[in-house]
C-alpha cells in the first residue's frame, strides 16, 4: 500500500516538472531576443562623418626621440636695452613730442621743456666770462707796468721797492684771472653735462647778456632706437631729476623669463639652445640661448628663473606675451611616437583612438611619455604600426561621449 502511494507521488512530481519546463521554454521562445551589449570603447563614424570632421589616420611609428624640458614663461625687456629717462636738472615741461608706443631713433626729441638750471648756469657762465675778461685786462695793465718798471729801474727812474710792488700786483692779477677761469670751467662742465656743446657756448657768448631771458628751451632725447613704453608727463608739470618721465626699450632683442622646477635644474646649463613659442604665432619657433639660471628659488612654486635671449628684429615678440619654452636635452632614445594632437583626455586618463575598421575607432588608454616638438612618446597601451586618429581626435572624443550619454538614457 505504501509503495503504491510513493509511486503516485513520484509520478505527480515528474508531471509537474515536465509542465514547468514546457512553460519556461514557451515563454523563452515568445520573448524578443535581447540585443548584444555594445562596446562602450568603440565609436562608429560613417565615411561622410569622417570627411566632414576632416579625420586623418596615421600609423604609430618608432623613432629616435629627442627629450626636451618644457617650461612656461613671459617675454620681457632686455634690461641692457631699457632706458629709464629723467631730466638732468630742474625744469618745466612745455610739451611731449612722442606718445606711448611710438618707435623712436637715437637722438629723437621726446620732450621740450624749460631747463631752469641750464638758464641759471648760462647766466652764471656769461657773468664769469665778463668778469674774467675784466681781470685779464687788469692783468695786462699790470704786465705793462712791470715791463715799463724794468726799463726805468735800469736808469734808476724808480726804486727797487717800487718795481717789486709792481711785480707783486701783476702776480695777484694773474692769480685772479686763473681763479676766475677755474670757476668758468666748472660752470662750463655743468653746461656740457646738461647737453650744451662748445658751439652752443659760443652762441651763448655771442648773443651777449640777456638779463630779461624768460626761459631756457631744452630737449630730452632718446639715447637709442626703440619703443616708448612709459610716458608720464603733461605740459606745465615740474621736472626734477628724481622723477622718471619716459622709458625707451630696444626690442630688437628680448628676454624670455621662464620658470624651471627645482628637480630640473641639473638638466640645464648656460649656453644651451631653447625653443620659444607664443600663442600669437603657434606655428613658428623662436630660437634663443640660455644666458642665466637663477640662484634663488621661489619659496611657493619651488622654481627658479631661466633667462633666454631671443632675437626679435621684426618686433613680433611683444613685451608681457606668454611663452612656452622647450629645451632640448642631450638624451636620445627609441620610442613609439604619435602626433601630440592625437592624445586626448577622457575623464582622468589619456587616450588615443585606434582605427579597427573603416568606420570603427577604439578608445585606447595609453601611458604618455616625453614630448618632443609636435610628437609625444607612448610608453604603454599602443603598438608600433597601429593606425590612430592624428587629426580630428577631439571630434571622435565628442562622438564617444555623446554615445555614452545616449546609452545611459
């Protein structure tokens, strides 16, 4: 009786299992087939899209790479070619003859002004000259008296004492002339320092006394050819030697002051060649020489100043321009390289896009090494010969991110 009951239960269990399996298979056949999961690292771009984006594909190659040190800097004036101009004496400004940014030549007048001290010295010079001429006339009279006395002494026309008195007076007259001439020479030297030439002094003397002279016109001139980079004067303002009025900079040669990290100081030396680029001319390289490596580090950035002298005859490098600096190092090595524009940043990693088919591009995470010019070394993640997007990589990156956002929605 028990065995019969067990057989019935077993039969019911088998029937239930068959029914469950049948229903499961039926439901599976009725459900639509699930789509194969898409590869999130693959970007599909039609040929038309590639043409519109001007995509260019090249092979990753192996080449001997020149290692470089990269730094940032700014274009500055060569301090040996920068003049901060002040008047040599007190005066009053009449009018400026140039404006900020004007290019000037050596000797170009910058400012017309009334040179107060030159007027004072000119008057003193003329006065001393007149006094000197008067003393010379007196000395000449004394000399003649001595000569006459010498003849009279021979015939006992005067006493020896009288003759000696005449000689003493002549010597005093000569001493007075020499003293006055020394004073004249001192004033003359001051006038020369203020810019008057010997011809100017002759004209001053020939003009005669001008007791009612109202001004002493003078000019402040450029010491060399350059650009006016500072202008701080207006008509009627008082001029003093302590006040800087103009700055003139010769920009035919400029400095690029770059910041170099402490850890890289041992890699550079004075005399090395450096390549300079500025945003205004991204495709042009300006070459210069390192002439100075700073002795003091910035306490916050731990960098030292590097001075690079660069020729700038055409004046395209402007003061205060930002600059990027590359310093070739005496180290060369074989490395897989790709164009720098091929490397993109996605999230917190650097990637390139490898062509997997005519319309497929794979995002590939790579380890980027040193940069040399327009090329970068790839230390890992890419093999030589693989084809990567060299131009238009940013477009591919944008398409990838767009697909990822659409997939999340």
